[in-house]
C-alpha cells in the first residue's frame, strides 16, 4: 500500500536533511552475483573498443515514471508546504491532483518541477491546458510568489523518494515501469563490445540504478549514468564532454523524449565553433511514446535532422547498436 499521509509528515527541516538509508533487495543478477560482476566488467571494459555510442534519456525513453513522480510530488509537497496541503479540502483532491500532475508530465524537464505543478494544480493557479502551453512562463512566477529555491526543491523531492524507498520499496518500484521490449534490448546493448551506452538524464542517478536493477535485473554501470539535476549542466554540454572523452567513437546517437531539448541542440548545431562541430556529429531521435505532445512530434517530422522513432524500431536499433 502507498504510504499514508501521517507516515510522511515532517517539518521542512526534516525533508531537507540527508536521504534515508535505503534497504537493499536481492534480485536476479544483483551486484553480488557472479553474472552481474561479469556483465559490469564487460560493460566497463569495452570503452576503448567501441565505435558507436548511444546516449539515452531515461524518463520517457526507457522508463515510464509518470505514476511515481506524480505521487512523489504530492508527498514531497505536503511535507514541504504543510499549510497548503493539510486542509480537508486539499486532502479530498489528492487523487485528482495526482492525476492532473501525470497529465502535464510532458512539460517537466527536471523532477522537482513536479512539486511546483502539484501545488499549482491544487491551488488552481492554472489549468492542465494552460500549463501544457505556458509552463515556461508560469513556473518562474510561482517560484517567486512562493519564495522557493531550486536546490531546496531538488533536495526535498529526492529525499521524499528516498524515504518512500526505505519505508515501502515495493510500492515505489511498482509505480515505475519500463517500456515494452526496452529492458531486453538495453541488456543486449550493454553486452556488446563495439557499443557504449550512456544514460543522460535529469533524474538523480541513484533512482535510475534502483529502477533498472529492481524491475529488470540490469546492473547498469553507475559511471555511465550522467545526471544534470544537481549540476544544472545542459545535456548538450554533457554530450560534447563525452565526445572529447571517447575520441575513437565514430557514430553518436542521442535519443530523447523532450522536443525542447533536441530543439536546443539543433540551434547550437547551426552555430559556429567547436561545440557546433561536435554537436553536428550527433544523430538525433525523438521517441513517439514518451512525454511529448502531437505538436512536438509534428515539429520533429519537419526537421530533417531529427528522426521520429517508434518503440519497435528503437528496440531493434538498440540491440544492434544503431
């Protein structure tokens, strides 16, 4: 069962304290098993031999996290802003707000934004459609109105997930799912010596590790998970850094579910200098099953440098190394 409100009650100081100790659960191919060690060594040892590099976003490409992130947003928000969530009226709208938070998931770039969305929807600051169309203008106004700090929200959201994991790991895991056929294809890609696989995400790395291990038994090398949540470094900069690190790689592929991210890379590709030259080597893909809208998919179709890719094709390409 999901955590009860009373279980999660805490002061703002408590929510911003260090993450709770996580409880490990042994699964097939867990880190302690011989097969896991072999797989990890194989993945870690293939860098110098790789000719192709696949850089994958996580949420919306590999993992459907809308359910978990929306519930975590409610739990984190009612702990961070108890005065806004403690009334009977607010509690009566709990499931409605969680459902609406899931509905606006396509505009979320970084997890902490879910907290802002939860409160905005609870207080009816904007409708679902207004948020989908104008979140870029709405979000900074709310942060000023509520006097909140980005780093505090990142910590609060992450610590709430840690607490949920520590107290009821099974229910947290069940709120996430991997898209069909992606897990087996990802495992096969990791086993190839000619392919490097990175996850470039705004999700905090420890949650990526946990989801892949618990749901699919995949021990993804943690050094291959690059999270921009804390650093704030754009994915385009991360990709350029990886290119400088792996000069032997000939073929670069970046798979994303946010059109805005790809649009930003395309703008930089049209620039000048080393960054533009490096980014120009990227093959860009927008998935048609992730957290994006039909308008964004149509925009991708009009850009000859962005390939709109379906799940079946992606899974096959992932196995073959693109």
